[in-house]
């Protein structure tokens, strides 16, 4: 059997979600967007990070009870998100969905799942590169407290092969800040990954937290650059999708995009609201890069990369001293 | 003593060098360009890869004697390149120079050196990521035989701290294809590298070798993207300089550039010939990225990156099988 290598993929950008929004309302909105993707003949759609709620790590939240209210408990296919899984099965459209996961045994993760065309969860990823802080920063309009509300993902970077009758892909999943870390991409492409799916909530004006010189234009550039370059370095398609717009006073980046294996943008959203963009991709287009410029077996030199795994932080060289 | 963190740096792009060009003529040309950089008050200048000769790996060369004629033997500071070292000392301008190195004991490397403002060699790098092939490919107008003529660099990625009275930098050096490998950049930035120097000879139309869809525009995009993205991911300045133009019938990329620690191009050559571009850089501008978004000690997760050093080539996942 020859698998499905050429198919249509949807980037589903989502506009702001209010703090008070009910989960059922959000899911109904997402269901409509997924329906639109299916109408456009997409067989896989990508939603953002933490798609079901407002981006709550911007606040220092008083009670664990309120924190937990932003999380999904139990079997996600059976709760308020059930309409998404039903539609996936009914229309034969799989999806990537980011959400806050509270496990049965009380662990909190920033998670994404891959759902196939039968509406079944076929893979899960938990965000490894949590940005931000554990403790709040004084005198900033918004916090970035992901390190407070989430635990580090415990599933590593495990790619997954999909049912070739649906799509014949080796899929990697990342979440938001992960996309800026080449180690994450490479960990997947060393498993033959040819399609990377990414959701994000990226602040457009990170006042006080990441340096005051970063305006929206620069942060969009960084978001695009991270995906374009790593798609090129790893010869894969990448779909990177944001929750965007003015969300409870905080501006989130839009600019969701689909990038080809040469690192070029195929399509990018030009609005700051819900947006369903569909493009046909052909995973065989990833092969030339994997066999030529980025044939890892011929060209990588892992014996020279030992610092990458033996060190975590940078270790400055000793000060200069005269050698001669 | 407070070191020199703010200074002027020169990207010295070099036009084609003929096969028949005498070494003394080339050096005299380079000396003039270095003089021009000094006139523009640069204290460090960057020359391309294999600056002293034509890019000979494009040919299958019959005899080892001819191959060796493209290499520098013995102490490079004393041979035909001596005028460059003399000028460095006289004008107080250091430089990065790429050349083919034949060691006393007969090893062949694609090498770059860092020379300080006293005209002394303070560091050496030997290219790790040799592209191309050992054996020639049939029916292509030009070969890429770096894997035939050079041995893999045996010095790893060792950054160097420079004399702070000249420039107070932690310098990394890469050569050409190395710039496309994030592992190389990260190996340096884990040592606190804040200034990356790169020389290249990159084919503008790699007919038959790297896929026929890669035209000059795309290859320039890849060259730029590699430097911009990795400068951003590692919060360093980067100077990437090519030997360019129509060299013995082969078109080499121009577009030499200086990139800031946010990944933005400060200046890029618009000609395909000798070009001396000077910009002031302030290494303190690298600090915010290293302390915020890319504070490795807080944000990297090396326990998840083990594939990067345990594996060389990609290992495809087993074919899909029904799990449920």
C-alpha cells in the first residue's frame, strides 16, 4: 500500500479568548473552525497552544482551585471537547490541539495531542521548554508564570508515525517557546520527522520581561525565523499557529504560518483573529534535503557536540591570559 | 580594567580568484582590503573561507602535488601571507582568515585563524562539517569534493577569549557549511560566545548536487537564514563573509553580512566583488538575550536532547501499526 504523502493541511489561528468564556462556547467556536477546515478539504488541522482558555499564565492567580479551572481533567475525548472528536471522526479530519492537562494523579502539563481521522488520540506531547518564572516579577503589567503553573514535560521529544491511509507522516509536536530551541527540532528529525506541528501564545510586547527593545515587529520576526530556519535545517514542513490579538489587555502575536522544507513561508495569516488557512503539502518534498544537504548520517559530527548534552547552562571561559 | 566591548568590525567580501592567480598577488589584494578596513577604523576584519586561492574542490584534481599547491605549508605568518600579519600589527587590526592548511605531518584541513592586533595567531579552527563527496559525481559541471581533499577538523568547537585591551570578546569560528548546523553554534555559545566569525564559498547554482530546485535566490536565503536564526538563538553577533562571483565558471554567492544578536541584518553586500563593510558593534547588546529568552541555565533541558549526541544519522521510526 502506498501511503498518503500529499494532502491538505490547515493552520487554524484563533483570536482572543476571554477569561469568562465558557468551555462549551470555546469548543463550539473551535468546532466551527474545524468544520471550515474540513470544508476546504484539509485532512489535518493545527490549533494553537492552550486553545481552550485565555492565556492564564499572564496572571498571578490566588487559589489553586482557580488555576485548575483552566485545566482539562480526565479523558479529554469525553468532556466538553467531545464535539471536536466527533467532528474529526465524522469528517475524517485529524487535529493538533494544545490545552492545559491535569492528570488523574494531579500533575499539571502544557500539553498537545494529535488526533487522527477517526477522532482518536494517537499521540501526546508535553511542553519541555517552559519559559518565564516561578515567582511573579514586580511592576510589570503581565506576568509569564508558566514555570509556576506547569511541570516540565515528561514525555521528551518522541515522534509518531501516523496511519498511512490517513496521512503517511512522521510527526513532531512542539509548543510555543520550544520552537526557538534547535535541539528540540533535531531530536525529532533524528527520528525521520517530516512534519512539525506547533501551537503558540506569544506576547507581542513583553514589557519588562524580555528586554524593552522587543517590539511586535521584532517578536514576529523571531517567531517566523525560528520556524523557517528549523524547517530548513531539518528539511520538514512546519505549521505554526497562534492564539492572537488583544486578550484581556495583553497583545498576542498573530502571523500563523505554514512553512515548506526549504524554510519558505507558503502562507501566513494577515489578520489578528480566527483564520483558517489551508495548503496542500507533499511530504516527498522533504526527501531531497534529508538526502543531500542535511543527510545527517553523512554530515553530522556528534563527537563534537558533547557540550550540548553534558552542559545545561553556558560556562564562560576563564579570563584572557597572555599565552606567549 | 574595563575591556573593549564596543568596536568596529569589517566584513571583507572577496570577489573571484583565478586558478592561475599567484599567492603573492592575492595577498597584495587582500592587504589592500585590510588596509581599507583599517582606514575605516575597524579593529577586527573577517575574510572568507579559502581566501588565498580559487575554490579548488570544484574540480577533480589529478595529482596530489596539484592539490597541495592550494595549501599553505609551515608557519603561515612567515610565508607569502606575511604582509597581512605585518599590516595587522602596524595598523592594530586583527583578522579572521580562511585557508587550506597542510600541516608539518601531512594533514590537510580547511582552516581559519584568528589574528590579533599584534599580528599574532591567537586561535585556530578546522572545519568540522565538510560538505560534498569523496568520489566525483558523474555528469555535473562542477564537483564538491571537500570530503576528498580535507580531513575533518580535529579541534572541535573551542571558543577563545581575546585580549580585552584589543577587543573583549568570546569568539567562535565556523567555516561555510558549518553555519547551517545549529549544534555548532550552540557548542560555542555554551562557552559564552558573543561573536561568531564565518567565511564561506557557497555555490549559487548547485546543479545536480543538492537538488535542482535550488536557485541563487533560494541559496542566498538559506545562507542568510542560517546566520540570522543562529545569531538569535545564541544571542551573539555574527559576521559571515563570502568569496563570491563567477570564479572559473562557477557562480559563488555574495551577500556577505553582519548580523546583530536579535538576528537582524545590520549590513549586507549588494555587489558580487571585493567589498569592505564596517559597522560598530557593542558586545553588551548580547547580554539581554543571554539573560532572558536564552538563559540556558534556566531554560535548556539537556536530558531531553540525548539523541543529538547518541545518534549520528536519522533513525526512522518503525512503520505504523495499529495500537488499539
